């Protein structure tokens, strides 16, 4: 491919050319380099060791801080300061796994969900992809990752609700899918549910959180007010993952339909948040390939005040380091 020739056709054409060249083969780091070139920036170092951290920052009043710069952030990994090597907002493509609860408790929301999905997903970039999972007692992958967002809404219109709520397996399978199929994108799981699980499935809560971490996927919740028997939240089965903990551990956020006023407005707010998160990348000073979990502490520089008091920062709590593999002789 003659990239010099593509340059004459403008930044958008160059970006598409780079995407077509590197996406199937080299993955995440080259995508970042391509995005930088397309925007007239210097590409960052091409290296698979880049660790990405996405973040939303809010002031004490809950308003999103949208004008922060690279120098406003500090990253610590297991207490050791790291140097920020990449900083952007909504440059990399998104891979969104939309995971929809089809249990009987949310049946009244299926019809408005189709409209909300079709409208909200239009706000994503053309290269962003969406996959659709539905779940009751079992999980089904209805739509593979696709840039055709209308296909997702069309399939939702054919769904019927009924059955139990197995959130554990739904999130686990979505995370595993994104890890395998979306290596070169920002990975996000959007869980649409009343968050009242009634079936623990086959994966323990900690395994579900680990799967999301290993997939480097942020979990966002779109909570609808489902119709559930009295006492289910208190006396339900054990072994159910906490959606609140899932979102906190992975750097996601919860959007409540009742608080936002409608499912449409809640979905719109969620999609807008996905598009406006900061993306920071660094090359870890710990080069050991031991597969262990490494804690990340992302914060603003001291001039912005104290984290948790003067501002709130939503980001993942850590990641699993790569593991050295032994090749057979």
C-alpha cells in the first residue's frame, strides 16, 4: 500500500488505509499509531507492551471534567510512578458488547429499548462495532461484532422476555468474546438489566470480575426498574455478582433509567460517556511477564486537590500482566 499516495487524499483516507493495513495483524499499538498519523500527530512507539487506562473525571458536583490534558494525570502501578506515553479522547475504535436481560421482569422495557438502542448507537463513530448478547437462564450471542448498528436494534425487536436472570454467565461470556475478537479496540460491556439476578450460573462472582479485567473491558450498567417478587433482592440465591462492584472495578459507570427520566435519555447519556472518556497509555516499568494482577492508581496532579474529595475518577483498578509462554522444542 502506498501511504504517500493516500496522504494526498486527506486525513480520513489515510486513516482508513492504515486501519485496513494493521487491524488484522498487529493490533492495538499500531491502531494508536495510525490514529495519530491521521490527525497529524507524531505516532507513538509501536509496541505491544502498551498498557491502556480509560477514565472519566468528575468534579465534586458530579460534572464531567472535559478539558484535562496529559500533564494533569499521574499513573501509579503497584505504587510505582509510570510515564504517560499516550493521551487521547475517542481516537481508538470502540468494541461494545450490548448484554440485554430478557428475564420476565424487564418485559415492559423491550419495546422502548429498541428505539433507544437504534437512536443512541447512531452517535458512535462509523468504525465502532457492537455485538448483541441476550440472557435469561442461558446466554445467547445474537449478533457478532458489526459496524451496522441498525442490525442490533432489528434483532432486539424480535425478542420476547421470560425466565430467570443469569448475570454472572452473561458478563463472563461477553468479556471472553471481546478478549478474543476485539484485540485492537477499546472494549466495553453495556449491561441492560434490573440488576436483580436470580440464577448464579456457572461462574463465581470473582471469576466474572477477573474475566472483565483480563478482557480489559469496562462494564457499564443501564439499570431498568424491573418487576420482581418482594424480597428477591434480599433473599435471592448466593454467588451472584454485584453489578455495582463490576462497574467500579473495571472503570465503568451505572446509568439509572428512573434517575435519567427515560430509557432513551439514560442510553444517550451512557453512549456519550463512552465517547468522552480519556484514554491514557503507558509502558510499565515492571517488565516481568508473570501473569499477575497489577494495581493501577490513576489520579490528577496535586493542584487539582484530593481524589475522592475534590474530584471523582472512574477507571479500572488494575490489569493482568502478560504471562511468559514456553515454546515446545
